[in-house]
C-alpha cells in the first residue's frame, strides 16, 4: 500500500465558500483557490473566542492561505488578507452567496480552474460596484458550465448547424442545444427567441426579454446538472424580490 505524500501549499490566493463546525473548537472551511480549485481545510481552534481566524475566514474577502496534509481534508497553517475589498450588501450579498453555492456544489474538490477563479473574483467586484445583478449571474453561470464541460451552445442550430437567426424562435434541448421551434421539440426544452441566444453569446443582457428568457434557460440547465442538490440561496433571492 502506497502512503499518500504530504502536500504543502504556501501563499495561495483564495476565497471562503462555506464553513461548518468541526469537533469542539475548529471549523472545516471550503475555499476556492486560484491554482487548486476547491479545497477543504481544517481551521484548528477557529471557533475559540480569542482566535485570530474568526475575523479573517469570512466570505468574499480575498485571502492568501497556506495548508498541509495527506488526505482530502487538509490543515490550514496560515491565512491573511490579500488586500482591501468592497463588501457586498443587500441583494448583492445574496447574489454572492449564490455564486459561492454554485461553485461549492458543482465543482469537484482539487479540480483547478484558474479562469473560473478569475471570473468569480470579477463577479464579486461587479456585485460590489452595484452593476446589474442579473447580467453578472448569467455571465458567471455560463462560464461555470463551460469550465465544467457543459458549454451552452448559443451560436448555431444544433439540428442543422445553421447560424442562429435573431427573428426565429427556438427550443433549447438539454445536452443538445437550440433547435427550431415547432413540432415535438416544444415539449422537450426551453422556448426562447433567436435574439436571446445571440445576446447571451455576446454577454449582453440589456433587453428585458433576454433577461427573462436567459434566466429561465439557465435555471433549467443548472437544475439538470445539480441533480438532487438544492440551491438554498435561490429561494432567498426569490423571497427578497417579493418583499
């Protein structure tokens, strides 16, 4: 039997996605790192009243972390703030937790995605700047699915390979792509306009129809890849919008 080697990582940029209690005084912290993807770390003593970790291991703060260990659950040995950041407030805060929950539930541990990390960081900055929340969420959802190998086909008809026509209506079939509306296809996927597909491909969510249809499409796709997992922050966003 081969003994796993001890892994030591020093000075890795990261964000906290989630944390939960571990034994009497510690935490398990799920972090999203630039070079290693999602990593689970034991923060020993983090729940003690005098622990310096209590004010550092919080969501949306850019951190520099170091760890060691042989198993999937490694030990945090150092953490510090990377630099100043703009805090999230109100609906932007819930949106930030939604992005974190997506990464937590769809990205496997120890699966590096440097460009997704950059997209997550950019999305948090955009939310803090109070830019359009729906556009930020849709762009990140598209990037996440693409990084995981579930890229959303937006530029051509999956049935014939023809370029998407703005004036036509389509049905997006899961794991296949958009096909012309009509016939049996309407019962198999999400109906949306060609203009919506073109706008999504450009990252342009200014039109109300594009916003509505893109949201419906991404909800169906993400639910499909989540399987039986539930997104708790999605319900929080619904409740907030109904207030």
